[in-house]
C-alpha cells in the first residue's frame, strides 16, 4: 500500500487547529520495526487536547492523533512480531509526537507494541488507555494491601473512561465501590457496573474540606483532582491509598500534609505513558485474564473514524460516558 487514509490535524498561523481526512503517502509515517494495519482506536481526553489550541500535549503538527492503536501486524522486521499478529500500542509519544491511531496504518518501534493473547483487537480497543490506567490503579490498591474487607473504595469521575472501568474491575474483585459523579441520571449505569452506592460530586455542596474529616474510604481512585481529591484524602481511613490519574476538575491540590502524616495515607500517581514495555505487557496479560472488565459491552460505544472530530468536541466538554471505540477499518 503506497497511500493511506488518515485524520490529520494541522495548526494554522493563528494557532487554530483543524482535523480532517486526507490521503497520505506512506512515507508520512515515521520509521519503526512494526507496521500495523489499524482496525480500532479510541476517544480519550488526551486525544481532544491534541486538537485543542494550547491543549499542551501535541509536540508538533501536522499530526495524526489517536493515542490508542489496535490492529494486525502488516509488516515486521522484529523477531518478536510476525505478520498477522494481533497487537495493541499506546503510551509513549503515540498520538502526540508520533502519528497515532486515526489512520489505516501506523508504524512503531517494537518496544512500543504489545502482542495480544486472549483478547481480540476490538476488546483491546474497548479497554484502551483508560482501561489500562484503571487496571494500574486497581493494582496499586491491591499492592498496597487494601482488600475488599478493609472498607469502601471511592471512585471519582466515575462515568469517565478510567472511572467506569475502575468501578467494573473493583466490583469484580469484590470491593464495595462508591461511585461519585456529577451525572445523577446515569446512576443505573454505574450500579449495573457493580457500584454499591452512587453519590454526587465530592465534596458535597456546602461541605467544607477539613484538614482531617471523618474517615470513610479504604482507598480512592481519583480521576478529577482539585477539591475532589483534597476531600477524598481528608476522609481516608488510616493507611489508605489514593491512586490518582486525572485532573478533569483541576490540577491544583488544596490540602495539607495532615492526611499523610497523621493517617499514613499514600498518594500514588498513576502514569501509563512512560511505563516500561515489560510492565506494560504484563498488565495486558492481566487484562486478558483476571482483570478483564466483565462489562465491556455496557462500557463501550462505537463510532466511525469520520465521527471522531465531533466526539472529541464532546469529550472535552465532559459529555462522554464510559469508553468510545473508534472503528478505523473500512471507515474512510
């Protein structure tokens, strides 16, 4: 194939960004040992930032966005991958500094790529970066020694991609999950994923965030940051852990050191971008076995690749629930 279809983001002289379909020569792709015939990608908040003026994640333009890539190996010079292997790739500079998944083909170094075993490419795309981050968060809680009998786990931003998969995985493992959301009309969705209780945004309206509040949570998966995280930390049980991966609310953290030094709370940052490939492959092994989300069908909606621009505008406004899988194959 000498040409490929792709969605390409361009920045104009005034800083505006456009995203539109183009037909490209394959030389547009960077070098890499593994070439992938892309079948699926996804919609993530980071994808929206990549096409938002001053979004802060794209390194240069023109750029093919799409931080999630799932498909079949079309060519390989690596002994670790053969033509026909189902694979997934995400993280590193994919979709921000190196062309991503909104294209018929992608090309990466071999140490960016994970061979799938036990998951199909459509399942891997449904999980995506958000589900992978959720699995990392759940692993942090388990590694810290917090088990289902230790008390409820709070999930903030529970209807988003990371939050939804976290609710699903924690409930599967037997944890009592309290899901916090600003979307009360989606309570039944969260309960279907396994949430024991659904509450509004934290802190509750009118409630002051204290240096130490009443202890309530054995652990927290926080996707919001800002006052929500500050409140969660102040109401953690002794020895609890907060696994944090998002800043949809704010990058600020208006709190004190009291939860950390008086209750022994641990703040664990979850970063899936620069995770070493051996650890990345191990987590995908878990996602194909004990950490397979049991409600992927409920969690996931599908859109065509040509519907991506509208979906990115929607997610930047907080209007997306769960995971959105982008069908790239035969989509242009």
